[in-house]
C-alpha cells in the first residue's frame, strides 16, 4: 500500500523496492559478515535525504556498516559532519569516519540503542 492506504500498482511497488536496494545495497548474506548498525542522518539544508542516503549510505556499507535508520538531523544545516558513538563502538566509528572523511568523532554515554553509531552528514561533506 502507498500513502493514505491507497494500493500501489505492482510495477510501482517493485520499482520502490528496487530503488531502496540501489540506495543502500545490503550484502547478499548478511549473516556471513558482521556489520555495525548505523543511523544515517542528513544534517544539511543543501542535500535531500534521498541524496544523502544514496551518496553516503553506500560508502558506509562498503566500509562495513549496516544502515538501519535514516532521517533528518535536528537542527539541520550543520556546518560540520559528525560521527557519534559509545565507547564500545569507538574503533568501528573511527574506521567509518575515515572512510567518509569525517574528522569529528564524539564518544557519548547517551546514545540511542537502535544503532551503535550515528553519522550526521554536514555541509562540509555536501560541498558547502
């Protein structure tokens, strides 16, 4: 079903699924490769969430992440990108930060439990 409970034609539903897999390619056998769960947040005013996921989601997956949450950061239009993690995820966080070119890694005790790491894409990575 699509928005508002209206059924989507099968072709539209298939295209939506295919587009999602192109945006963030997951490994064929996820059980064979342990991947770090990551929240990917758009902290830019210049890029759409779709573009952030397409450009940075695939880089994260290539570096060993599994994108489990996507969304917009609050507030938007952050000048610098940031990767947030707990102490236990610090090593993986640095690996992913290096892969994306993020220089700020913040270790926190107040991190959401759905993912070990949170990547916030800022204007610096958007080219702004």
